C-alpha cells in the first residue's frame, strides 16, 4: 500500500498526511459538515473554505 502525501507548502494550513485519496475526501467531507454550523464566524467560514479549496486542488491536480 502506498501513501499519498499532501505537503504543507501546497496548503494554507498545517501539514496533514492521508493514507489514501479516499481518506483525504473523508476529511474534506468533515470540513464541509463543519461549514454547515450556523455559529461560525465569517473568518472561520473563510478558513474552512480556503482549506477545502486547497485540499481539492491538491487532490485533483495529483489525479491527472
């Protein structure tokens, strides 16, 4: 089994290593669920959006 590394230099948030792209997508789903929280501030919402953008960008750039 191989691992897929997402480097912190590719992201605006701390380095996170996933066992597979499937695990990265699960994490993205968790972030999307957090975005549904009506108590989030605009800054928190923007940070989550930025993290999701970076994560999906890295995942999709690596897929092609």
